[in-house]
């Protein structure tokens, strides 16, 4: 069966450290993989998109890797800050005009 | 990026009544979707709103309970019909220009049924 899993439901990390979130999937062949941030009471907000032929993508303190052999994406936040505390969702972008397939999310808490 | 406005932002309704949620996108988009999310839980896709034709519903969701309209490329409505306490949830509208594009979300409608 098709599955997308974000390995940790919750992750606590000290301010200044690097947070690493994991997204694994099975029986999908996504053309792209996307990461979103969701704050309480708000809708998800797009952060980064990485294509199947890209290994790594960076944006400021964010870095995403995409390994189509392992069927895994890693999402890193370097020099984490309490303002980074939120739920982070990964989403598979399958070819064609279909909705994204979202993981359940990882709730990140950055402790000062 | 597209900005999505949803209204109402919240409502408290009586059992057995219906509520229509409106979603307006500030630009023309190919795809619009409706999701449900329990507080602290993951997103559940209700349906894809198709412009000018019937919506495409996911397993477990039916048109009689969640009728959807999409008269043009920037507007959609979701009606929650004959509401029961189990329908209490956050309903989110989302839109996307196409494959390989981000999906944008409204801030949701928080619905409570008494």
C-alpha cells in the first residue's frame, strides 16, 4: 500500500542546534517533494520544493535533501530559534494535476 | 503566490443545520481542494473542486453531505449539510496552479456543532 510517514510526531531541540526532520514514503514515485510549515490556527505555508533529479535545495537556514533510491527526504533547520517552533509537513507531488499527498507532520519545539 | 480568503473563519452551529464556507483566491488557479483537519491532527482531503463540473470526492466523503461548487477559476464553496457533532473540525480551502507548484491554503473555518 502507499504510505508517507514522518518519523517523529514531536521533536524537541535546543536553540542554536540543527533540527532534522525525516519524511519516508513507499509505493509512490513523486516528481517533486514539498515541505510546509503550519502554525496553530493557520493553514500550512509552503517552504521549499525539490525535484526528483535534485539532491539538495537550500533557502536561508533551511536545507532539504531528496533521495529517490531510499525514498526519503530530510529537512534541516540550522541555528534553530524558538520562532521555528511549528508543525512541519512533507508532501508528495505526483505527476499530473493531482492533490499533494501530505504526511501527518512533525511538531518541532525549539527550547531557548 | 496566491492568497486565499475563507469565510467565515469560525462558526458555532446547531445540529441538523447546514453551513456554506466560501473560498476566494486572488488569482486564477487550475486546482482547488477542500480539506478537513482535527486540531493537532493531519490534513484529510475531502474533494477536488472542479471548475464547471462535479467535484471529485475522496473515499468516505459524499456529495450529499459535502456539496461543492466551483463556478469559476477563483471561487469555490463547501457546504456541510445536516451537521452533527462529528462534523466539528477545521475546514481548509487550498489551491494550486499545477503540478510542480506549491499548494496554498486559507487559514481555515473552525466549525463547532452543538
